[in-house]
C-alpha cells in the first residue's frame, strides 16, 4: 500500500498492518495523511516522510472529536455523510485541516430484500474495476482525555469514512457508498488547508459508472467473528 500510494510508513502500525477481511468500526485501519514536516521530525521516534509528504499510519475507525468528553461518541461516528460535512459539529473542524484517505482493497454493502415473506440481507463485495486499491475520503481527529493532566493523557487517533449517494455501480445493491477518491485528487484532499466549496463538492461525488465491480459473497461476513480470504470469494 505504501509503495502504491508513494507514502512513508509510520513506525507503529501494529496489527493494522496484518491482512484483514472483516473490519468493523472501532478496529484499527490504515490511512494516508499529509502531516506537518516539523511535527513529524519532532516525533519520538522521528518520522521520515516520503518525497510526496504522505504518511501511512493507523487510526481507530470511529471519529472522536477533540471536544468529546469521552471516546464512546466514536462508536456512532464511523461514517460521515457528505451532505452534512460542513454543518455537523463533529466534522466541521476536521474537514478544514484533518482530511485522510482510508485504504482498502474493497468494501461490503448489503442488499435488503424480502424473500418468502422474510427480510433478507445479501452481502456484496465491491472492488475497483482496474484492480487497484481504494482510497476512501475520510476525516481524522486527535483526542486526549480531558479528565487527565495533558502530560499523562495518551493521544487517541481516530477517523471516519465519508459516504455519499450510490453511483450507478452500487445503486442496485445499496443507496449509499463510500467516497472513492481518484489519484488525481489525492494531494488536494490530503493538503492540510481548507478546501474551497466547489472542490469539496466535486471530490465527494459518487463514483462514475465502470469504476467498481461487485460480487455476491458469503453471509459469513455478517458476523465479525468470521475472518479470512474466503469471505471475499464469489458465491452463487
């Protein structure tokens, strides 16, 4: 992933660097950021950035805003709707200067149907048609427990994935999808400066037809207790 996206690797990736096929909210995920070079140099140990200035590092999935009293709010903020990024208090601050790209090979969505009088959820796995990894538009935050002295409060890094209306490749399965950022927009999204409104709205659009490919997969993915490459194999 680091080579594909021309990024340096953070020194403490831990279990987030291991292959995963069923990642629920509150778990660690890998994301690209464009950190301040001076802060990276002051880190312990110092972080060596790539020529592009990108860093691949770890966040807990589920945004905890800097002003939160405790981290439990992150259990509900694992997705951010593109339509309310500029108005929702939990996202406004991060949108200005703390944008990230969550990396993955693909994502699951569930098709809801009624079969034989019973509700049924069929899982599908979406990948890029060009077989490249995906970069989901995200926001990140740094949180410290306000009840502890600053020198004793461990920094918690968290993120959320931005969603938008489904594009033509997804709409037959689900009405929402993660925002997939294309390579030409990576630097603009990661730049730690406010995006102007037209550029923001252009980037968070649904993916155009032909970007994604889907396949029906095993209902085993419905339980986070199941893990392994068999979860993304086509069924039916």
